[in-house]
C-alpha cells in the first residue's frame, strides 16, 4: 500500500490542495510505516500574529450574530463532519496510528460535541438574582470573550479542537488553533471541512478559524499575544508548566488539559470478567497513548490470583499490528522518542523489583515504525516510574489489603485526571466518589478510566491542570460574565444600608 498517496487522496477529497503538502520544513511521518507523508510549511511568528489579528477582527463581527444563528454554523459543521467521517477517521489512523474504530470514534466525538453545542446555542443562560434594594433588578449576562487559542496534543488530534471550537463558536468567539507538530494534516482537513460549513452558512466573517502550522515556538506566539484572552492548551504537564505562568502573567485565562497517571482499584466484590475487559481496553487501547489510559492498577489480595493471571494472558495474546492493514487491537507508538521513553520506564521498573510481561518491540518490516507489545508490570509497591506518566502501554499492577491505604496510594501521584473502582459494595463505591475518595476530575464506578462522553465536563485536578472542557457548564470558560443591577425606582438606596448624602 502507498500511505503517502492515500493521504493525498483523502486530503484532496476533504478539500486540502496537494500543493500544501510538499516543499515545507515540517516533515510529517505516519507512525504506521514510519514513512514521510508530507512536508508542510511552518508559519512565521509575524504571520501567526497577523492571523491572530484577523481572528480578532472576525470576533468583533461574530459576537453580534445571535447565538442560535451561530449554532447554525456549528450544526453545518456537524453535517460536514458526518459526510467526511470515514475519510477523516482514516486520516487519524494514518497520522496517529489509531485502529479504525478509534479513528472513527474520534470523529464521532466531534459530531457529538457539535450536536451538544447547537443545543447550547439556545441555552447560554444567566441568572436573575434577588436584590436587597427595593425597585432594583439584578441579573447576570454572558458575553463572548474574544479570540480563543487552542493548542492540541498529537493523541487526540481533532477531537480536542472540536471540543473547544464548537463551544467557542456558539459562545461568539473566533478560534486560532495550533495543532501538534506531529499531526498537522488532520488539522488541515478540519480547516477545509470547517470552510465547507462556512460556505454553506453564507455570511460568517473571514478569519473565524485560523490554523497555525508549526512547533512549540508558534504555540508561544499564541500564548503571549495580548489579543488572545483564553488559551485552551492540551498536552504534557511539562508544557502546562510553561504555558500556565505565561498566561497568568498577562492575566489571560487558561484551560489546561495536561498529563494523567490514572488508576483503577479492583475490590473483593468486583465482577472480574467486567473488570478484565475494562482494564484491557483502558490500559492497552490506543497503544496506551490516551491522557485517560489506565496506568496503575490496585488489586485486592483476595482476588489478585484470580484476576492477574488472566490479565497476563490477555497481554500475551493481544494483537499488535498495522491499523491500516490488519484488525490488530494495538497500533504503533507515535515515534521513536515514545519507544525510548517506554524502554527507560521498564528498565526503571525492573530496578524497583517489577516483574514484566510483554514490552518488547514488534518488528513489522518498517525500521522507523515503533510497534510494541503492551507491558504488564507487577510491582512490589508504588515507586519510581509508577509515580510518573509514561505515554506508552505500561500497566503497573500492585496488590492491596486495606481500603484506606489504597485510597491514599491512589491519590499519591502528581496527576489527577481519571480514576475508577470495580466493586459491588455500595460503601466502597460511595467512599471512592466522596470527599475523601478519588481526587481526580473523573471518577468512575465499574467502568474503566478511558472513553469519556462529551456530555460531562472533561478535565482533571492537580498537575493535570484544573481545566474543564466539552460538556456540562464548561461553556462558561469561553464567555465573560457581567453582573448587572438595574434601578427602576426613583430612589438611590445603597447596598448594606450605607448612607452617603450630599447636599
Ligand atoms: P506536548 O506537551 O509535547 O505537546 C502538546 C502541544 O503543546 C503541541 O501542540 C506542542 O507544540 C505545544 N507546546 C509544547 N510546549 C509549548 C509551549 N511551551 N508553549 C506553547 N505550546 C507548546 O504533548 P504531546 O506529546 O503532543 O501529547 C501527549 C501529552 O498530552 C500527554 O502528557 C497526555 O496525557 C496529554 N494529554 C492530555 C489530555 C487532557 O485532556 N488532559 C488530552 C490529550 C493529551
């Protein structure tokens, strides 16, 4: 098969001209074969700043369009995504290495958030609040914010953009997007798909969406630009440590969606068949390259010898291979650096007394493609690499005996994204969800850590950054709130009974 040619055909069908794909400095490789599939031109800092200015101009027009009408544009975007689901899903598989159902699932998530945002466009509600002053009315209004900067990671190359963009557009904002330098092609596809929706919509301002192709330096232009009041940045905690303070320095808002080190607890009463499947998908799915991937597993000593041998067997038998040509469940790692990181973590785990099943590289005839067998590591205790996120399919398994102690271990890492418990004991599940339970932004019972739906607010605590995007009331971060008090009386009573009479 010719991956490069197929990439060009897919992009052509979605509306990206072939001329954009060659002759540039930014080399794009498919992790499936390791081959070069495009060389895009990175944007200069000056052109990135110009794009932000253009998006700011577009915002000043778009904010005056009634919100339900803005929703119509997002409805059309959802329609275009439906029409191009197969092509965009396939391109995600080519550019990231996701298996077909996950590539398509990512596009489905985009469609889902568009549907959500269309409904939201008629529900940007503010409160009416009881006032202490007679003849007065107090209320909240929500206004568009401005240019929303989106910086995204390689592993959800298109869904993360749509979670932010669909809400940002209905909220009356424009969007400037800096996709991962590892996955710019799917971003170009989204830009073209969005342009189709804009053409059908008719009178949207030019510049509503700008895509900035480039590396971290281009992201920094977005982070530092005074006309970007909000940056939603998804990526590593290392990136967040740089981006967060820079935004704070200029009092811009941040939605930080950073690394996870997600854990599951398997209790004595757990349905082990169900737990096994959830653990296998959570830990090995997407080759361990989800922010919500299950990385730590605590198993009660009474069920350890029933569950862990079965898990070992699943690790030994899971299929690893090309997502484009086989029906394997585990595709490639994104690149060599990811493979090196995995190797280093496994060596460190061994030094801490870890017993490893799997983890070896799988040769597939492409020297620059990095396929690995997922690794299951039985650890004597939570130490060393277990405390960090390694963005690869490594699951550390530990035995526990005491519920209080396991809750403490569960929370004893820097990240706080996703978590789950497998139990049929009501008290255990309620304690896990309670104030003294999981400290994560996502806490699940009898389902795994990965695979969130768009209806809930998505994000995590601590070193995961504290941001929330997607469903629930996450939209509020994309708008500014004004509290309005209207006096319809003939007097001027002051709040708190203060008197200030002048002659
Ligand atoms: P990364 O941090 O290397 O890069 C992410 C993005 O940030 C890229 O677009 C990159 O160019 C940009 N960037 C990096 N440093 C920057 C800086 N100083 N200023 C501006 N932009 C900068 O992450 P990655 O390897 O692409 O993705 C994997 C990481 O992302 C993992 O840690 C994973 O857990 C995390 N992630 C988190 C979520 C979430 O919702 N919490 C979702 C997906 C991925």
